[in-house]
C-alpha cells in the first residue's frame, strides 16, 4: 500500500505510516485489504488447479513425485479453506496409491 501523504510504501496491516507518522485514511486501509484478499484468492486458486492436475498425472506418471506435489498444494489451500484443502490432500493421497498399484500391475504383467 502507498501512503497518500508521503507516497512511500507501507505494509498492508499498518494503520499509520511508519515514514511520516500520519494515520492512514480508513477507506485507504480497507481498499488495500480488499486488494490483498483478492490477490490471495487468485493465488490459492492456482494451488487448487495445480493440485488437481498433479493428482491426475500421479495416476499415470511418477506417483510419488506428483502425488507429493499435489498433497503439498492441498496443504497450502488448507490454510485458507480447511475442507477444500483436506479434500485435495485426500485426493492426491488416493491418486498416489492408485498410481503405485497401477505401476506395479503394469510392471508385473
């Protein structure tokens, strides 16, 4: 966020400018918090998409690598949305196990 008085960068969670000492206007603080929330939501959407793609790939190719990566993405989503993140973690664990079994069956036949 930029201070409207001294035009210097201020952290989002601050209510006063650490450079000029003036209190930041309430609407300015609220607007910057909305921008931050919007950015975080798009950031977590990317993790959701990556987790689902990793789960699909884990069934057919390198299950430990892609299943683990998808599980990690699910953990990142879980920080914001507990139910969705847990579901993604479970999905990737199941795809990892399925991919391992699929690989063993194909290797043995």
